[in-house]
């Protein structure tokens, strides 16, 4: 009986101490810094309020496409080494199709050599790299005028192989995209490469140009404002679309399906994150304890932030529907007090039963021996 009395004292002590011995995770926020400014601690606590959401939205609206990308306008196409040209001299098939008119057009094409030159009858070797189509047409016409009366010359590029945009990452087609006489837009490049829907993180397309990396969110570019149609690409540009396997948020605690959620877009809201994890466990979750932990990876150098959602009422999820979860965030739902008590008793009661059995056995043993 003394053993059971000690157990009762332990349970009472636990209740007076705020159930500190109850098993299960919970987030103690009393020691965290409150407000938007961190002190010397490693963590600050920020309530999710309409004001906070308005500030975040203003920051998001200010993220526009860099003006340098929108300002670039392509010049007329300039011929380069590797291009194949088809040169027509009207009324002179011997110049236009020296391989014979019955041959395919490509058989009569003229390849621009690696040094940027090509040979043409009665013109000789001509440096064509860097010329526009119109400049080359005039140059050939002027040279032929010595031998042909009023030559009518036309030039077409039938093989574009001198200028390319490189494509890598989570695209289904990663072959280089040629720059042609028709300007290539970012929208056209993405359409030709085809985004891999299950693997791509479309919130961080990287466009590398002249040694500078531009980070673009395809959600912001398409489809409503058509900004991707106004960004022209040029020779040497590189497009990299990262995979989403390293971009995850983690939903833990009193959730029906704790899980890691891969990022495909930047528009994952707290409501969506909780919904994908099956929602709060209605039996065990403490409605007020929904937290988003951000920046824990760099906590040694930069204070982490814990965003707190007061979810006592369903109306709180109107705020959650506008709060954006970011890659690396940990969404944590704490346990209700009664849940932690239940877990405590589920572990203590078997022990109490065992102690009671031992005490009873000891009692009968002592009486059997006349003690």
C-alpha cells in the first residue's frame, strides 16, 4: 500500500508541475522572444496575424522580373560557324543547285566553316560569320554583278547550329535549343523542353546569362501575365530547372499522416500542408498549438523563427490559407493536454499494476510466514 501511495504522490506532483513528465512532443514557447525582432537568443516567436500576412504579400508583390531581362530585345540573326545556308541566284540553277535540282535542299546547302568562311562560285572565299542574312545577300550580289547581269540573290538558313540555349535539370527534353532568325522567348523554350511535372521545382528556374544567375518563379511568370513571352533568350543562355527532391517541408506532431511534402511551386500554404498530411488529429491535437519553424538549419548564425497560429477556432484557417510555407520549414502540431495525460497514464498504469501485484504478493508471503 505504501507503493501505491508513492505513486499517487508522483501523479499529483506531475499535475501541479504542468504535466512536465507526460510523454509526447510539445513546444515550450515561454522562453522564446516575441515579436518581429530577435534578441540575443537563437529563436524568435512571431504570431501569424493579418498584419504579418499583409507584409509578406507586399514583399512577394515587389519581386518582379529583373528589368535587364525584359529590356533585352534580340537583334537580327547573325550567321555563325556551323550554320548551313541555301543561296539562291534566280535564273541561274547552276549556282543555286550545283548538285542538281533533283537533290534534297540540304544537299545543295553550304556549311559555314569553323573559321566563319564559306566558298561560293565567282565569289570565292567569303567571311560570313557575324553577318546578317541581308548583309550576306548584298555581299554575294555585289560580287556576282561582275559576272551576272543584275543578279537576284536570296539567302536562307536551313540549318541553325551556331547559337544555342542550353537546357538542364527537370525537363523532359534537355537537348540544346537553337537560336534562329525567329527570336526565341522563355515561354517557347520551356514549352519545347517540357517541364517534368512530377520532378520539377518550378518556383526557382535559373537563367544564367553573361555570368549572372537570375532566379525566376514560373508561377509568377505564367499563365496570367505572360511575362515569359516577353523575355527573349540569346546565345549562351543556360536554363536550369531544379528537382524537387531536395525541396521539402515537414509536417510533424499530432497530424493524421506525418510526412515530408516536396515542393513543386512556391505557393504551398499552411492550410495545404496540413491538408496533404491528412489534417489535424481531432482526438489528440491541441488546437492552439500549430507552429511553423523556419531557419533552423542556420540557427548558429541566424536566429530561427517560430510562427505561431492561434487555431482555437476554424476562422484561424483563413489566416493559414494565406501563410506561405517555404522549403525546409517544419510544421508542428502539438498535443492537447488530455492527450499527454492519457499517454502518461498509459505508461504509468501498467507500472502501477505491476507494483500492486508485487505488494499483494509480499503481503500474503509475510502472513504465510507469520510476519
